[in-house]
């Protein structure tokens, strides 16, 4: 018995030492496993992020393809619209060259030439505006301007076209308006489009109004007419690119369906807003608000 007891006492420390080494190796393995799991988790996260980026790129690429398709279709429509007045111009010029016409006939032909030429110029300008607005490098050139002066100048420029249709333009400007920060060229383009549309879609003898006032930290412009008005469907589609509304110009003028879309883009770039009130057979009011400071 004593011998066996001594043997057990001698072996015990050796067994404990082996356990410690085994435990140490187990701990090392656990740490390695934890590191592998963490590495695997990071890999999975990176894969997920890459998949999300790929999906975004695919979506962006699809959107670009759709935009390009829309642009191609839009320009195809405009080019088609340009062909009609240019063909008329060609025919009228040939008529002037080959026929012995009297003064009245010449005047009628020249009047038609002027109208057709205006149509070509207008459509060409619309193409230029679209290209400018879709250029990612386009910059706004802000400067402080007097809203009363801008509105008055635009009204004067459009008064001839209104007079040709026996229409009157009334201007109502609030006193002591502050200057506001705008890209003058682009804002005047919007105002010209508003008045041009009012003249275009108002019957001869109609009334057109321009109102300018200060509303909180905005300058508000209202362009009203006693024209044909818009239906509910027209109001929903009015600011869409290339939209063709139900109302037809009352004097045979042309419309590309781009004016309101371009105007909205310019106003939004100025951090402003534009909205419409309209009733069929009663008239339309465009309300534009632009911040005083950008």
C-alpha cells in the first residue's frame, strides 16, 4: 500500500502539467477560431456592400439608358417638327423666285415665311435649352436684381405679340420690393415662357395679367390669363418633358411641350417653386415663388 501511494503522489504533478498545456492549446485554437469567424464576418459584410454597390450601379446604368432613350425620342420629335416649317419656307421661297406675284400675294407669302421662320427658331432654341439644362457642368450666375424691372421688361418684350392678338397685358407690382438673388438670364427666360404661353393659349381680345409681390422671404410672381384653361389631366402632365396638353394655341402658334418642363427646372434650381391654378374655359394662373437670397 505505501508503495502505490507514493507512485500516485509522483504521477499527479505530471498529469496536471499536461492538462495545462492542453488547455493552453485549446485556448489558442479558440482564439484562432474566433479570429477566423471575425474575418469571415468581415468578408461577408464586404461582399454585401459590394453587392449593394453593384445593384446601385446597375440601377444608375439603367436610368442613364432610359434618360438617353427619352432624349433620343424627344429630339426625334423636335427634328420632325422642324421639318414641317422648313419645308414650308423652301416652298415659299421657290414660289417667290418662280412666280410673278402682285404686292398682296407677296405680302401674304412673306408673312407665312416670317411665321415659319419663327417656328424653326423657337424649336432650335428649345433644343439648346434642353442641352444646357442636362449638362452636369452648368452653373448658375447669381446676381441681385430688381424684380419689378425684370417683370416690366419682360412684359414690354411680349406686348407686341399680345397686341397682334388684340390682347392687353396689365402689370401690378407691389411698392418697395427688395432685390433678389437670381440668374437674370434664366429667370427672364422663365418669365418670357409664362407670358408667351398666356398669349398663345388666350383667344384674341383676352386679358393677361402679371403680378409681383413679397411673400415672407420670397418674391412671388403671378402670370394669369383668360385663356382656354387646363383639364385635370393637363394639370397632372403640365411639367412633364415633351407633354402635349389638350389646349391648342389660338393663333396657330407652335408648341414643343418643353417650355413648362424647362421653367420648372430653372425655378427648382433657384430653390423656388411653381404651381398652377386653372379651370377649363376660364383661364390659368401660374404662381412662382423665388427666395430673396440664395
